[in-house]
């Protein structure tokens, strides 16, 4: 239905302070960009603001509203399925909180028009450390997590936990045939791991990641544990193929 178009998927949970602005900032980047918000019944009613935007622009903005908070990974899986069913060719993951600059979507989109690349990753660590306004503990955690993830998985990507990623639809079709186990940071690692092991070509381009200035973080210790131990499990399962 939407061949040649790009779908930007934004999961949202209590992003009322960001959502209207980010929707409009994404749409002005390129005529062919469409948006899908996956909201988990946010208590601050983020979805209501999305519904109001949809009334103004029903052909380009879409909403999946789920019953309850079920995690970032499962929100993306619902979004990917919808994107495939609706015939989009390029699909992006992006946060609602302005950590990812909508302007970077243009640079990323171009790579997916190129035959040589299947996945484009907006990367904080491709040239030094490009993170603005994160406390030093958070930068260190993320940076060492990325080194750990690279060592364990063997995937030659510097920012494996990046949540700013574009995929050609074939990549998602192929990955979704498999079982996706994880839901938090580990979900991001798993997606790149599976894309790489299914033979797709990944490229990292540098982006500047800025900490959110509005709304609250949903990061939790359980998300970090899932990434640390879950990854080991993923590797062991791959080695022993069960
Ligand atoms: N639908 C849905 N969206 C979520 C869920 N958890 C987080 N999000 C959204 O996913 C994106 C990333 O979440 P963040 O809270 O920014 O996580 P983070 O980037 O690790 O943490 P901070 O930047 O420190 O806030 C944001 O757009 C959130 O609103 C969830 O369970 N369901
Ligand atoms: Mg964030």
C-alpha cells in the first residue's frame, strides 16, 4: 500500500510533553515519511494528543494503542508487524524524548536506498562518545555495555544498544520469523545480532544523542540485568543451536 515510503515507529509511555512536537518534527523532514506511535495506555494520556494529530493528518500519522505497559521491545514488534502488513519498505525505530534528532532520519534514510545496506544504525560511539547531558555513570554504563555486547555477540557494531535504527522491510520479515526473546536494551542488541547472523549488511553512522529534557526515564535495573545475563544466554544458545 505504501511502497517506497518510510515508516518511523515511536513507542510512547507518558510522553505528553514531547509527543506533539516530535510528530511534527519528524513529518517536516520528508514528504514520504509516515509515523506510527505505539502507546501503552499512558496514564498521562499521550495517546489522546496523538489522536488529535491524526485528525489533522490522517494519511500520515497512525496509532496503535495497547492495553497496558508491556515494554519497548514488544511495542516495536507490534509496530513492525503493522509496517509489514501495510507494505512499508523502510522502517525506523526512534524515541519520543528528543534523544534522537529527527534531522538525522534524512541521513539514515538515504543509506536504505542504497543496495549495499540493509540496516542503518544511528551510533553514539562510532567516532568517540557523542552523548550530551547524560550523567557520567550513565555514559560509562552505556559505553561499557556496548563493548561487552560486542565481545559477547561478535557483531562488529560499536553501538549495539542504539535505539535509533532503520531497517529494510526484508530484514524485519526475516527476523520476525524467529523468536525475539528480549524487551529492553537487550531487544536492541538482539535485533542487530539477528540481522547480522541472517547475513544482512549493517552500517553505523555517527549521531549525537541528547538526554531527554522533558518527561521521565523508563530505564530500570531489570532492563540492565536482562541485557547483561540475557546476552550471555543468547550467545550460548547460538553456539549450541538450541
Ligand atoms: N509503548 C511503550 N513505550 C515505551 C515503554 N518503555 C519506554 N517506552 C518509550 O520508549 C522510548 C525510550 O524510552 P526511555 O524512557 O527514553 O528510555 P531511555 O532512553 O533508556 O531512558 P531515558 O532517555 O533516560 O529516559 C521512549 O519514547 C519511551 O516513551 C513501554 O513499555 N511501552
Ligand atoms: Mg530516552
